[in-house]
DNA sequence: CACTGGCACTCGCAGGGGGCGAGTGCCAAC
DNA sequence: GTTGGCACTCGCCCCCTGCGAGTGCCAGTG
C-alpha cells in the first residue's frame, strides 16, 4: 500500500490466503491443475486430458496428462462426476487456484464505470448499500451483497424519539454512515413529545460519535456525576436509552442487501430446480449469511470462501468473495458477491476490491 | 356488514365480482365446470370425464360429461393441454369458479391463531407489515404481500431533520401508521443542527395529521399569512420541506413486503426452471406489482386477479388475492397473497379478508 | 330428444435397446 | 519418464414400443 489508497488502483490486492498448502505438488502438477480449473471456469464442463494437452501448450501427450490427473484426483484436487467423464475441480482444487491468483487491478476505464454509479445523488445509508450491492451484481453477473455495519461497531450520529401513542415511542437512530434504524419501544409512563425532545437533545449531546458500548458506559458515568442535577429528566433518558439500545442490537437481519439473485440463477450449475430452491432458501434466511460475514470481519483484506469452507450445506457449490469497507481505520461493514464456485475469480476479485475501497472513500467523503 | 366489524368474523366476505357474466351456461354446465375446477385445484392434474362422472354425484355418464366439457371448451372455460388428456380450467374458468364462491368465514380457532401473531410486541410500521406478509404466507402456503400506504395518501405524524454533513441533511418522515421514511437531501446553505431543530419543530406544528397534499397547501397558506413574521426561518423551512416531500414521493419501491416466495416454488406448476425464473423476476421488479396494487386500490372489498387479468405476462399462471386495510374509513394500504391460479381460493380468501380487518383494527388500536 | 354404452383413435409417457462419442486406465514400446 | 495404442466404460440421444387415460363419434334406448 505504498500508493495512495484506492486512488490509482494499481496497488496489489490483498487477499487472505492459506500459505504453505499444496506444497506436495510438483511444478507440472500445478500447471495441469491450474489449466483444469481455468478451463472448467470457462466451460462449466468436465475437462478431459486431450483438451488440456491441446489447449494449454504444455507439450505433454494426453496420456501423461491423464497420469497427473489421476494423481491430482487421489490428492483430492479433482473429481470425476462419473467414470469416463472428464474431471472437475473440487473445492480444494479451487482453493489451490485462488491461492496463486494474482489478479490484475481494474483498468481505469472500469474504475470510472464503477465510480460513475455513485455520481447521481443517493438517498440515505441504506440506499448507498443497496446501490452498492446492485453494482456488484451488475459488474460480476453474480449476486451482489452489502451489509450494514453491525450496530455495536458503528458510531452514532443522532437519536430521536417520536411519540406515536401515549406510551409507544418510535426510536430513530442514525449512524455515522447515514444508516437509519428505527424501532418501537414502550415507556413506563406517558411522555409528551416536548419531553421527548428534551431527552433526545440531552442524549445527543452525550452519545454523538460514540459506539453503542461507549454510549452505554458514558451514560453510566454521567449518571454518577450529575445524578443529583438532572434527576428526573435523567432517569427518563436512562430508561429510554436502555430500551433503545437493547432493541438496536436485535435488528441485524434487515441490514443485509442482496441484489441480482436472478443472475446467479442463469448459471448452468443451478439449472436444476432443487439446487435453485436451496440457494434461494439460503438467501431468504439471512442469518446464515450473517454468520459467515461475522466470521470474515475478523480477518482483514479480501476474503474468499469456497464451497464447504463456509461450513453450510446450503452454500454447497457457491463461493463468496468478501471485502470490508472502513471509516477512518475501523472496519465497519462488509460487501462482496455470491456466485457458483465456478466463477470468474480474476474478473470478480478486482471489482469487489475496488468497490470496497471506493465505498470507504465515499463514507469519509 | 350488520355485524360489528371484524369482531366475530361471521359477516359475509365482500368480494368484487363480475356479475352477469357466464349467463349463457345452463345449470348442468355450471355444475360440471365447478366440479372440474374443484378437482383441478385439488389435484393439479388435467381432469377427465370419468373422474367427474364418478366423484361428483351428478348421475351422468362420462360420455354426457364429455359432451358438456366439449361445449365448455368451445366457450373458453376449459382447455386441453393436448388431445387425449383431460381438461384444465382457463383463467375464464377460474373466474367463473371464483365468482360464485361463497367462502365460509374463518373458524374462531383460526382467527385466534392469526391474532396471536400480533401479540408479541412488534417494531415500527415496517415490522408490522413484514410480519403481516409473513403470516399471510404461513396461513396460505403462498407468497404473502403487504404494501405500505402510498405516501400521498397517508397522514404525517412527525418530521425530523438530521445534519449529516454541512449540507447533507437526512429527512425522517414518520407516518400515522408508524412507518418511517428517510431520505437524504441537500440544502442550499449550511444549516446547524439547532437550526434544523427549530425548523422541524415549526413544520411539525403545521403538518401533523395532514396528508402530503394537505401539508403542501398548508405551507403555502402559512407563507402568505406569516411571511413577514418568521421570514428567514420560514424560507429555510419551505425549502427543506419542498425537497423532503419531493423525495418522499419517489420511495415507493421499498415499501412492498413479499415473504414466503419459496413456498410458491413448491407448487407443481413452477417445477420448471423457466417458470420459476419468470416468477422471481416479477418479484424482484416490484414496479409491476405496485401497478397492479394501485389499480386495486380504486375498488373496495376483496379483489381477485386471475392470471391474464393482471395484463402482465410475468404473472401468467398466477393469481392475486388482495384486500385493503384502513384507518378510520380511509383505505391506506393493501395486503394479500400471490399464488398459482390453481390455489385454494376458499381457504385463502377468508385468511386475507380476516387479516385485512385485523390490521385495520390494530392501526386504530 | 336427451342420455348412454361401445368403439376406434390419439397422445403423452415410461421403459428398453442400440449407436455414438468422450474420456479413461493400462500396457508395451521408446 | 513419456508416449501411442487399445479396450473398456458410461452418459446421452434417439428410436421404438406398449400402456393407459381420455377423447369424439355413433348407434341404440327409454
């Protein structure tokens, strides 16, 4: 990262890899395995020894290639859908391929095409995320994914209470990134809208710029310090804030944006109704995705999760490419794509990488 | 509607029908057509003359039934998927069936099961709608649908401005039904958060309880009356309000909640990948649905839209059952289900009808 | 004259068999 | 270690056949 961040797009893309695996393969094994994966990505068909021998300039006869392929199958990199068919890569085979991928950064032209998607004025934070996942889908022909920051991790900008009925109060929380959360809470005693205004003014003066946890601590500290002073107002504010924060933690589900699910259905591997249903089920139950994404938040840089590595059966045959967007130096959210394991990694990785940088930049304006 | 509204659920269900059609059918034609539709709804298979003759106690030989069925086919009520198969109803056939359906109201027990879904505290208005479409899906085994009120039709409860950056301002509009809309707007000149508070206080005092149109008119009226008085504050408020209302009109899309799309995919008529894709496409492009729903808003009572009646190719083979929910006596939103034309109307209609009444009651608390 | 039983006919569908082609595994030769 | 050759395997496509459900038509009957 010697270059200015994201400006030129010429810096290398930092991909989390699994170093030192695949050590037992000879150079020729590697070349052939790489060729098989490449061909399979392009054709979606089992790859035969003849094809490799002809198309990939290795100067090896089909028979030699067959021998190597048999070894690779033994070692778990390839598999045969049935005897007398070509081979297709296993997840492990894809992992090998991805681990030594060195994707070229996007061309200036492509960068510009992506950037221009943000030129028209976008609405609130949710709108930015939706548009982001839409563009990821459009540029990868896969399903695009964007996830709002987990509310514990993000900083508040504003809190507001609106009185709906006597004790039903709508809490509106605006985060630093412009995402709006709202939730209904119940007050113990009736409160007027004016009173609610006082309370939100008070809370805003305290919590702006803090994370959920910090805000909690800060409130406790304030309580000790000023308790005598504000007393009544303070007690009410405490009660409301507690509830508001409680409920804020629950509402993670709605903050996952997946767009372009259909383009994934175009891929030949989902031509069967069963597979398609399984996939859409995974999309509908977002908790599964959230779990995966949470896991990826712990690592830095671009993550690639291939098939079974997600440890979820519903995602069999699917890969995720995820990156993070940041505010300051804090990782605040995730974006990426979901597609079949047989996706065009070298095309998609730079798109995800560049988009993540771009969104980060956008958020810091 | 002599009974107390929605209380007992014993009142007849008001369905919009097309009276006077089908007049050219004899009583026997009707019986047989009804039997064919009934059987097809249950079996999803083409219905033969023998089946009708045996199962529906008409005391007619298969041959006679065949003659009638041939007439019904001529008249456009039935069709044959191919020679030497049974008949299936056309959209017109379903229309006939639905027009003389007199669905039994839900049993108390069922009513209670639905009601209990609203016992746990729900979040904001959007959460209510999402839960509603979820329950519609669960009780019908089809896709459930709930649409937030069009913003022009709904009354405001609260408006709030939050300053994100110097001129980027987040508008938060809360409607009478507790649905929160938010949108980013740009101010011509920098405004402090305090100033924004003043503005929202001022606007709230004016627009609460008004519809979008009324609010606009009211603002104009205020301008003439008090212009000299508030002047600066007033001009700023005007500018912001105009933009807020403008953008409020755009954001219709996000307010359609469809849940349980997958249960529709279980139906045998969507076993082909092509049909399934077409359907999901229709779901993803919500504008199509919005158009249909807008049309239905003009009518009162329960609407049934069968297949081509929607005038949208994507909805071929699908029916919608829609009803409205109200606040006071105003229709404010739509809910219902989407399923294959071959759905169990007599089961689903009461569910939609009861749910609509229930949601209306909930909103008036 | 409406209804019915009978009969020939039409199709869709499932199952079996044969030919084709891609690809493999193995082996003997270089 | 590499290669060409060869027998073998299997999935796929296509054709054919038989079966069954259902139709249309017609002649007979109360």
